[in-house]
């Protein structure tokens, strides 16, 4: 499976005018929710809404093992970054890791494959071991809002690749509430990262 031009044209893309903190579409720089909340990542860019064609493509890629979609989805992320954050200095790309048990079951880490495509497009190295998953977590989408923070709390630890003083792009597939990305960014900041900028395929409605 791959995304034909007709299907790609049906994706509900989030425009360039979006919250600089969480990537939500809006008419000002910072949304009302982010004014009262502090994320550990410095910015978030999301390509489109987690619905329709994009949702189906992510499901085919992530859960049905259709790795043929990785180049297209990765290129979408690269283009999103180039269009929206050309002025941000970046040293490395870090994929959000999945637990080794889930990686064995799935056969791959979807965020790592995307990060490798973005790495080639942006000429930036991937830090595959900059962040490690210490335990398996339940899918965030299946949990109530109040349970999502506890689900990912303490789920990451710094890896063997140093992030001290580095500016990072953090790659993931879906932004639901931002809790997973926030916990990952918190861990990277604790390890000394100078800045963390989330780059995500889809944002939940």
C-alpha cells in the first residue's frame, strides 16, 4: 500500500497558523490550553488531523506492518518541518522509542523508521539511543484523559547517546494529549538537552 495523489489530497492538513507549543490549529501563536499548561517540549508541529486517509495510513503502517508507507510518511514530516520551522537550529533527531516487547511483536519501531527518512531529507543524524523506553505502556488513545499522564510517567530514561547541550527534533506518529511527547521531552531535558521540538504526523481532533 502507498498513498496515491488522490488519497494524499484528501488528508485534512493543519495549516501553518497553529499553536507554536502544541501544534493545534488556531488564529494566534499560543492556544488557550497552552497558556495554562507547561509542556517540556519547546514546540510541536503536526502535519494533519488524525482522521480519514491519514488515520488509515498510520494504522496500516503501525499496526498492519506496511513499511512501504514509511518513505511517504517520513517525507511528509520533512516537508512539514521545512515549511514551518526553518529558523530553528537542530543537532539531532530522536525517535520516540517503544518498549522492546512491543517492538518484537510489531517487528519495528515506527518512529525510528520515520526518523531515518527525516534524517536523510534534512541531513541531520539520528540518535537511536538518545532515549530508552523502560516499560511497556497502554495505548494512550484507549485511556481517559486523567489516566494518560500516569500511564507514561517514568516510561523513559536517557540512553547511551549524550544529548547534553543539544537541540533535538523528537519524532512520533500521533499527538493525542501530548503526554507521551511531554514525558519523553522531560527525560531529554533532564539529561541536558538544550531544546526539544516535537514533529508528528497527526494530531487527534
